[in-house]
């Protein structure tokens, strides 16, 4: 049924709404006072005069302006406004119960009477809310109040037959409400029908969500559903709910992850396979421990399909010998790509295979943990292939929802058990000995995982038991040729200063590589664009080209057949060339310097791999008030504005929010990382920063950066106004003062 809510005890709220329908809608009685009649034509008309036709668009908070608007109204009119606000606030859970109670009590007190704090209809059970109504519903509540007052005036003016039909028939009620002037833009046409008829209408306050749900589960595009009436949308949703509940044999909620992923994020589900007898997982115990502690375990996995995309859901089926079943779940973090085969012999033969990168959020050991058994899945969803010969097949929507429920129903993994460690690598093959040299620059905005990719995808290829076969450096403005290739350094012996030639990091690495021509080495350069590339590389910018590399024998001598180039170094005079078995891999932060401005010689000699922000890797977090904050929408909204005001390179990467698990952590990230980034990106242009945060669109209580007027006359008494005018000062609110709605309004801006 539509009133099923897996997260809250909502029965008292529906009972309160039912009392209002009986006492106030179909009759005229007060809902908060036994001996008063407030919902009358006369008092509704007075509210229309005092509030609707006396709107205050000036500055100030809602209650302060409302008090002035009702200052000449009757005491009963003010009490009716308190009850109207009470009804308006029954649904939203993104406003705390204490705040709701405080507002209703304050407005009631303007009548000269006090509303008992112990009144059963303003306790926490009634006021905690049913679901989020979004930021606009709260910040622009006056629009909804105007509509509600108009709707009640229309209802009370109707004859008894019409009123009884509307109040008793869910479809008549919805049809009447949605036919009123301006109704299509109001959230109340979704909220009120649900409060009064929760078994018929969905717990959804947004028409856009309703359209997306129908498009996600049906064959009609969202664009076509836009043409439907509110009644048509709600009838289609009721039919859809009945079908899904019949399929699953239980109540459903469209905001549960297994359903939301199909319509909101539109992610697909994929089945990867793992046969331990063929491919041992050497980091298995560590990965399991990481997921138990709430961290993600990053891996790459064989995948036959080319269709998975970043953010898609993956499940790992353990095959081979029993026990068989789902042992891990997570998300795709990198779309399919070809890399050397995971079997070293086949890699040496030049074979490649397709992989995806995944971040597992849960890993289970089938020998000690409960898993989702293969037999159970085959029984529940026989039309789905559960034991494939290849890794990487799509799981159909219905089967994916069944699997998600089974997975979540498993008992929590115990931290007291220890998984056995594997004894073989997970398929990360070292570069082929005969492979051509790799000149690669990974570039993108900050926080897109460039250094992470460097350290976790490339660097392990140059590690083995004999020692590391790489050097890691970070370029900066003071880094020079003498640090990189070779230079002279003073030394003192017996009071005499002499100079000796010392090799730089590249020369040292190349000397090692010359003596081991069958082994690959790598130079990792972080922040390559922060240094003066032409000055640092010097003549070696030519020698790193693939076709200019030299080949040597085991003694380090140049092969007679080698056609590579060597140059005489300026300090030592030695002949020097870059061996073919040295890879050069760098990272570049495009927020510091666009790729278009990079040294053209370097651009010609390197391959470039772009990493862009991937909001699809993010999910939602609990805001501490029983609601969620959608990190994906948050990042998308800020980056869309950054691209419009600056450039696509000046964006926020997903890693800023990737490890955010709580609202407290989100506040810290905003205060200590995101706001400083915006300050630097906009050179302290606070007006532009406010646009990114949507602060200009909301009242001060929801602003992260607040603007204060500065009077020139007060700051500079008797100064010439023509020389110095009034200005603005900007204030960043303290970290602890950041509220969930102040964050949510960034991607849910008011109308």
C-alpha cells in the first residue's frame, strides 16, 4: 500500500490527518481546540484579506512578516493561520518536529491564548513528518499557504453534495484539488491527497519524481508523461504499485535503493563471476576487513561486456566448488577497458582482456559468512542466468531487486572471524617486457582521482619482491633540470669547496633500467604542470619520444642495432639516452593550468587520459534529521554552475564527497575543502561563490555565505559619497552552523 514507510512510524500522522478531514474539512471545527469553530467561510475570507491579498515581499523572515500581516486580524483568524500551518507541515520530514511545534505555538499565541505544549496533535509522533518535501516547500511556504487558503475557500463555498463527494472519494478529491488555478505548480496537490487517502496516492511530493518513476518502470518516456494530467499520473502509479507488490509479495517503497536505482539514478546491475580455483584473490582478507569497517575495497575485475558504466551496481558470484553464491557487491568506478591478460604467460604472449574497476562496499567469505546462495536465486528468479560461463552479464530489473533484498537481509558480517588470505595475485599483470614505452599524462580537475589512479592502478605494476622499480617526484615552481637530470653540488673537504656532478632522479632511474633491459621501470611525476617543463626536461624532451628511445644489453651497453638518440649532458659530458623500458607517467591538475596551455613539445610526446568528475559514484547520506542528502545531485549542481561561470576544468571532483558517510563529515568537507576551493577559483569574488551555493535565492538562515550591507556614511563619516559608496561584506557561517537544508538547497533551489 502507498502508506508503507520503511523508515518511520507514520500511523499517528495519518490519524491526525483523518481527524482534520472529519473535524475541519467536512465540518468547521478547530483541530487544535475542542470548543472553537475556525474553518469557516468567514474566517477563511478574513485570512484571504489579511494574508493572501496583503503579501509582504520585503526582507525579513516568514514569521516576522506574517505577524505584521495578521496584526489587524481577529484572534480567531490568527488561530486559523496556526492550524493552516500545522496542516501544511504534517508531511515534510526535512523540518524538525520541535521547529514545527514552535512555529504553530507562536502563531497561536498572537491570538492572546497559549497552545498547550502537551497537546497530542503537536507532539513529536505527529510532527516528525512522512517524507522530504524539498527545500522550496519550506523556504517558499507562503505560496503553498496561499494555495491552501484558496482551496479551502473554494471547498467551503460548494454545496453539501459536492463537498461530501470530494471529501469521501480519493479521485474526486484529487481531481478537484488539481483543477484549481495554479495547482500544477503546487506540491500540495500531491501532499494533501496522500495525507487523506494514503492507500491510493503515493508518498511523493514532487510530480517530477512521479514522472521519473513511471518512465523508469514503464515503456513511456518522461517527456511524454509530462503531457498527462495529475489524475492520469496517479492512476498509473497505483497500477504500477499493485504490479510490483504482486511480483515481490510484499509492500514496496519507491525510495528504497533497489527501486530508486531503476528510476532515479537509472543504473544497471551486473553479475561478475569468481572461481577461486582459477583466480585467487590475494587481497581478499584485507578487502573484507575494509568493508566491515565501512570503507570501500577497490579492485579491477574481468568483464566480458562493454556496456557497464561508472556508478552501475555489481554483484560477485562465487562459482566453481560449493559453496556458490553472491559474496560481494559494489559499484563500477571505471567503465570497461582492455588491459594485459591476468595470466602472466598469456600477457607475455601479447593477449589482452577486458576489465572494469569496482569499489566493493561489502565482501563476504562464503566459508564463514552467510551469503546469497545460488540455489535460492535460481529458485526465486529462474528466468535470470545466475551461473554464467563469462563474467559481466546484466541482471534484469526484477531479478536485481530480488537480489538486493536478499543481500540486505543477510546478517551483519562478524568482526570476530578472520578470512583466509589468498596466495595468488588478483590478475594485475606486469607490463609486457616487449611493450613499447608508455608516455602518459592523467589530467583532470582536482578530486577526480588522478593521484589515486597513479598509485593504485599504475604504481603496483612496478613493484615486486626484488624492490621497487620506479621513482616518484612532484614538480613545483622551484624544481629544476639539476634535480631532474643532473647538476653540480658543492662539497667541502678539508676546508676546500669543490663541486661534483650528481645525477638527478631521471638519470638514476635510467641507469638502473639500462642494466636490466628485460624489466620495466617507471618515473611517476605528480603535478607535472606545476613545474617549468621546458626548463626541467631540457634536451631530454626529445629523448623521451617513443621512437627516440635506446635499447641496451644486460651490461648497459647500447645495442648495435639501436636507432635511438643520445646526447652529451652539459655537466658530466656523458652520452645519455632514455631506455625503451622506462615509462613516464604524470598527473596534471587542470584547475591550476589548462591542458591547452601546456608546453606544446610535451603535448606532442605524451598520450593524455582525462579523468572527469563522476557524480554517479556518489550516493545519499543521512542528514541526522531522518532525511537524506543526495551527494550526486549536490556535485552535479555545483559543477554545472562552475562550468557556466568559469570553465569545465574548474570543477569539483567526486573524491571530495566519495568518503563522506555522515552529515558532520559533509560539513567539515564544505568548511575545510569546498569553500576554500571556491575562494581560490573565484579569487575571493564572493558574489560568484554565492551563485555556486544558490545563496542568492534563499533567506539568510539557509545561506552558507551571507552578504552584509556596509554603509559608507557609518564607516567614513563626512566622506564624499561621490568618492566612496556603500559596499558589501561577506561572512562564511561557522562549520557547526551549517544545516542540512542549507546544503540541500544547492541542488533543490526554490522557485
